[in-house]
């Protein structure tokens, strides 16, 4: 299995990636291409489900898209004009075959498939209730909770059942679902996880990022709005807003790290935002150095911005091998550390005797930064300064990002000065939270009603965390659910458009 970042034990893992096509011949082949573009969001497993008439066909496998969907034998079984796919890094549920998405079920209305990016923060509580009432689960994924809520809903139409199910869940979700009649795509009321709409002729395409639209030649139309539910059937797209008007809080870390730099998120170029983050970082945290050096590859755009703002030359002082996955030699600590140099190596002739400033996107456990700083010192660097293009990561994410427990996050345990000492740098600084907001186009963070989900930095979780003891917080989603529960009339699709 490949890993996006060379130090696989010290990065926030990407959530998942979803991609769907509605109304085009050989839709599964296009989905496979789209998943290739989203591979950075998950390399643990991949799956595609297609619809041919009213029949559903699926193929799911552990590992990346390449090797699983480049076989003509496999693709010949995935015929149809509707298809959805998923690349996965597990956040809830073990990394086993039964948890690979899209998950599929036979409901009273016919086949149903669902691909989910995000995490349901009350899934354990809902699952317990469903099991007590007779539901039998086939996976340990939080996504299956949505299927059972849908199956047990008392409402009449599939769309009403689906909306009823979503009203019961908390947390983050971007969903692409297939039904016997079409496709449903939606985002949670806060729009925490991304989802965009594209078109190829009369066909509709949905993806986690715009870069996947580019690969298949689809025209970018717009993002699915926070709380919006889009239905495609018979060549037409209809929009519903069952949660009413909501105040979106998309994940700000999409700008920092998760999305590919050639994607557009919330109308902004990710590459341009990351350069702006680097420039803001230089304004807030200048340093006297000979070179600005990115920690590849995620630190590169911010390093370019830092160099342009500071006037310090940008150089590639660390060379990354593109042919290494996980370290394969691990017999003991004495040899294991050599695996670092299989992935990253210092450009010794460049850095020897120089004062350098390293730019990285984040510090999680701190092990990556420590190894990088040590490597640069061994290469002869006179001074090694570290600048981080995000605020300190002090809190775990419960919305689809596999972060360590809080007691393993370096910034939760140590002050910045203590972190600097731990990674053995000459200095260490982070961009401020307001500086990050300025880089993404805001004047500053609105502390009363934040414009983004930034809980990993601030601890201000935007939804309840029912499954996390002692961490529940009231929020706007809870108020929405209470408001909906107070209504006595049925949730009819015709009334929510």
C-alpha cells in the first residue's frame, strides 16, 4: 500500500474521496479515472458500484485504485450509466474488506449504494439503538448507520426516508448515493467535508475535489452547498434544502494540506491560498536565513510564498524519492531510522554551512520534524529554523480525519518553546489563527461564529460529539434537529425544495 506522505506515522491522514457520475455510458470507467485523481485522500481501499437499469454491480478491494480497476475483466462487470466510487483511509471501522465503500443494500424500494466522506460523531449511540431494535450490521463502518436509519424510517418515499435518516446523525458527511431511479449527493448542514458538481455534456459529475473533474474533462459548475441535497434523475438535477438556511463551517485544513494544490476549494485556488499562508507566515515570523526550504511535497507552495514575501531565496534542500511507499526494513531501531533516508534526503552541497528555514504544513506528533531537523544538521546546516503553515494542532478531529489522541499531539503537551527544544531546531514558529484566516480571504476569525471548522487548532467543535465522553457541546446543528423534531407534519420532498 502506498502512502501519500513519506512519514506515515506523523501526518493528519486524509479522510476519504468520493466520485460519482450520473447519465453517461461506461460510467464506472470514468469513476475509476476520477478516483485516481483523489488517491491522495485515501490509499487503503477503493470501490466502485454501478447501476445498469435497476441492477447494481460492485467491485471493492484493498489497496489503491491502480491494480484493482485496470483489469478489463473487472471493468466488464461494471456496466451502466450511473456509478459512484470511493477511496478510503479508515477513520471509523477497521480496514477490512467488509468496510470498503460504496456500501450496498437492498431496500424495499430496490438497490441502494452509498459512498461517504466524513465521520458520524454519534454513530455508536445510533448503532446501539438500531441493534436493540433488531438491525443486523454487516460492517463496523459508521456509514452503515445511515443505511439502517433509511431502512427503518416510517416515511413513504425514499427521498423522505433519506432526509429523515440524515436528521438523526451528527458530524460531517459528504455523500454520493445511488438509487434505482438516480443519484443523490449531499453535504452536512455545516458543509464540513467538500463536494463539488461538474458536467460533461448532459451528464452530471460529483467529486470531493475539482481536480477529479479536470481529469475526466468535466466542467466545474459549483460546490454542493452546506446542507444541500441534490437529486439527479432522468437527466435533470433538482436541489433541496431540508435543513433550511445554515451557517457553513467547511474544514479549513482542506486549504492547508488535504486538497491537492491544483484544486479549487470554496471558490479559491488551493495553490494560491497556500502561497498566501506562506507569505503571512513570513510577515508574522521572519527569520534571518540563507535559504527557504520546503518539506516536500506539502510544504512547497507555502515555502514559495514565504520566500517571495521575505526575499530569501527558495531552494530544494530536501529531495524526496517518489518510488518508496512504507518503510520495508524494520528489524530494530538501529536500522529503522535509515528508512527515513529512503524517502527524504538532504541536498548536502546546498545546505552545508547555511542558515536555513524549513517550511512544513503542520506538526502532529513531532517525529517528522525531529528527523528532518536532525537530517539537515547532519548535512552541515549552520542553523535550522522551522516555520509551520498552520497553527499548533492541539485537538483531535472527529469529522473524518484520523488524528492521534490528544495526549499524543505534541502541541497539546508542550509549549512552542518546548516543542522547539524537542525537535532540536534553532527556532520554531506557527502562523496565527487570525493569520490563517486572512490567508484564506477573511479579515480575521469570527470568534462568535467562526467561518470554518478549525477545531483541530482551537477545540471549538461545531457539532455535538455524542460518542466522545465529556466532549459534547451544543451547536447550531443540534438546534436545527430540535427545530425539525418540533414539526408535526411529514417531511415531504415536495415541501422542502
